[in-house]
C-alpha cells in the first residue's frame, strides 16, 4: 500500500483532474450499484454530506439510538444538516419497518417536522459489529419508499457485512438513496471514505464536500491506498472474522462474559461490568498485561481483529485477557 501511495498518479482533485481519485470513485459507484461516488477524507464527513443532500434544515432523521450517526459524530446531523433526530432502540442495532411506520411523521405547516431520512448502520458498531440481513434492508427500504422517506446506509463496515453474509456489496447498497464506505477500518487505509448515490445527488454532495472543508488537491496519494485495498484487502476480511470468533470462543471457555451470538464479524465484546469492574479499571489491567481493548456502550470493552492482528496474537490475547481480569482458570 505504501508503494502504491508513492507511485500514485495525481492531479487537482478539486476540479476532478486527479486520475486516481477518479478511478476510485468510478469503481466504488459500480461496486455499490449507485450512479456516482464522491471521495472524502472521513466516513463521518461522508455521512454528514449524505444527510445534507437528502433533507433540509428542520426535517427529521430516524436512526437507531446507539448508531454512530447519533452517538459519535458530535451532533453533526444538527450542526451540518439542521436535522431533528428521532431515535429507535434495538438491542441488536436493527429495527423493523413497523417501528419506522410508528415513528415517522408526515409533518404539518404549523408544528411537526417531517421525517425525511431513515439511517441504518451496517455493520452496527455498538451491538458488536452485527450484520443487517439483506432481506431486512429490502423490507425497510420498501417501507421507506411507501412513506416517501429516503434510506441512508452508513456502511462504514459494509464490506465486512458483505463478506460475513456472502452477499455482494451492490446487493446491500442498491436499496438505499445514499451509502457511505470507510476505508480506514477493516480495509486498512490511512484515511478516506466515499459517499455514493445518484448523479444528481452526488453533484450536490460535491458542493457540500467543499463547503464542509473536504475538498483536496493531489488526493490521489490517499485514493491510491483505497484502490489498493479494494484489490487486496476485501476478501481477507474473512480472516478477521475467523480470528474474532476464535478469540470469543476462547474467552467464553475461560469464563468471561462474552455473548457469542453477537460475534458476527470482527468485534468481540466483553461485559466487564459483570465482573465487578468499570471500563477504565479493566482497561488499565489489560494494558498492564500488554493487551489493548477499546470502550464501547454500557459496561463493555471491545476487541477488534484487523489485518495487523495475527493468529499468534489472538492466541496470546486469549491467554492474557482472563489473567488481567482475574478470571479463575477452569479446570
């Protein structure tokens, strides 16, 4: 990837003269079955551009209450798109067409905002990297269209979802008006994301990209890493999933509170609260043993497998995590 970055052919991205950015955008539009794709620095910016394209200030956004768009983008839907958020709770990150029908509002001229967007996250971070089944996305899209609501897919880990479910990315993404992809997670790039949709919507997206501070110059150096990832890092996501499963099963065998049903992709969540620990105390203990986990929702910590984690490191983590958290060895 570093060699691809160094050898990248570049131009002025702001006026669409960077050939490597153009190649990436063209490939991603085809992969996602969308009219066009727009390259931006981050997936958060990609999400915020999509929301701004799909609605006007004062409109309403429905999303799962622990979704990245509502929890981890610093109020971006309100700041950048002027949207009112209407959350839906789901323990596995997925909600139903019936829930949307119950929550959606047609608005009026006097008091009530109109629901314009439903956003889903695939895979869903807070629930442990869980996958939205295509049949559920299709049913939700049908309901949204019946209600004249746009569907946005925050697909930061959509390639993980595709590999785990055996579906093509296009099969997942084609149901949405807009979809975003992040390259700096499982695909292993330094940074970069795309937002994709119809040609008309992406023309507006390019305007908001510049307005939000995302226009670049010789961005082909970054896009080259993303192109490399498309060629080399997608199929190997299955290795991350397999390693996460091995780690989860080993931790359960060691007596740790891990819900194996949640482990569908590359996340393993440990409920340290069930061990009488808070997140910071547990993380300090783990760091003392040389293991780094991150915080997530509630009293859980999260282990993430990725292309820099080997089989040997998974085995070592499975040994060190129970020791750090003082879980008695099972006889």
